[in-house]
């Protein structure tokens, strides 16, 4: 973290189910879906954007994730974007650190672990610090009309605690490539540039 006041964006991807998925270029998430093209377009538009590379994302230990994440330049002009389980980390981190940021955008937010998934349960099971909304300039949440039931429930948990604007897009599922059928995400780009 720094006191640098440069506007920037950091995207925190979701957490793959296993090391095999995370290490396979065909299945890992940090360089797939809409994220690379979004980062590129936002950077070209004048706002540097990068994907947070978090260690052992298939084994999401909050303390390790926090240490890695805090190497990024985060200030009150930063835009934080999470995808799926990456939102659970971002919201927890904002609550822990009391950091001020310009925008928090939750894409397909997730906060519910699969039964028996103790690691994600440890990461996801925390009370949301409702004072986050007083330290974030704008909160926006993207969902879809065909999101899974756990995703719908997760969105409600985040929205009840943080408020903000909810945008529901048709046919985007969990905002992954095979649901969206495109790497383009113009609605997100428009919101960030607004």
C-alpha cells in the first residue's frame, strides 16, 4: 500500500478448486475470462489495471493472500474489482485494514463454501464490516439473471451489509468465459470509466 494518489485498478480473481486447475493454462482463472481484455482496455484508457497474483489460490489462506495483496499500490484513488471468491477476500481485507478506495466492484460475488470445503469456509465465514461503505466512494455489484442459487444468496449477503448499486445482466451466469461466451465486458469498463 502507498500514499501515491495515482488512479489505478486491481482485479482479484476467484479461487480455483485445485492446484491442477490453477496451474493449467486452459483452466486457471487469473488470466482468463474477461480479466485480461478488461485490464488491457482500461490501461489503454489511462487507468493502469492489473490482476492480483495471489499465492496458492487453490488453497486460499487469508493471511498469505493478505501479505501478497498488500504489495500492490492501493490508495484512495484505487478501484478494486473482485470476481467470485476473490470478492470474499477483498471485502474481508477492506474490513480488516480500514483502507479507503475510490470504487469497489463485486462481479458475481461469492461467500458460500461448498459443504466440506474447510479452507474456503475459513476464508468466507466472517462478519462483513458495514463501515466499509463509509470508506469506499462507490460500491457496485454485478450479477446475472441465470446465476447459481449460492451466487444469488451471496449477492444478498454482500448487498444487505454494504448497499450499493446492483446491475443484473442477462445470460452472464457466473461471469466466466463459457457462460458469457465472450471476453468482452463493456458494462464493467463503462462503470469504471464513469
